[in-house]
C-alpha cells in the first residue's frame, strides 16, 4: 500500500501556513492584516465571528508594540503561539 500525495493541487488556506519559513515579524503582520480584512467583511449579525476576530486582533496589537523585527524571546514565543492559535480563524 503506497499513499501518493498530489502536491500540485494542494492549496495553502491561510497566511500562517503560506508564510512558514519567513521571519516572524512578516508572518505576524501578514496574519494581522488578513484578520483585519476578515473583520471588515463581517456582517452586522455575525457577533460570534466579530468577537473572535476582535479578540485575536487585540492580542496581536498588544504583542506588536516596540521592535517587532527584533522581539524579545518572550514576545517572539507569544507571537508564534498567537499565529498557531489563530491560524484557522476567519
């Protein structure tokens, strides 16, 4: 039994996976921008989705203060955790 994987038709769905291998700052900014765009598209009656996006963005804004290109170890770990936690949101 051999399992073949067709990588030509494999599609990356979010910026977290699409930017893997890039600097952490670029990955975090790309994901933050993606979530901001998703928040702008949320309808007036989608309260749960709006709340989830606003919460994720509030955490991102709190982490992205100071030198985002050269974050401390604690901030870098928190940004990485944030990316993984919110990779399927939106």
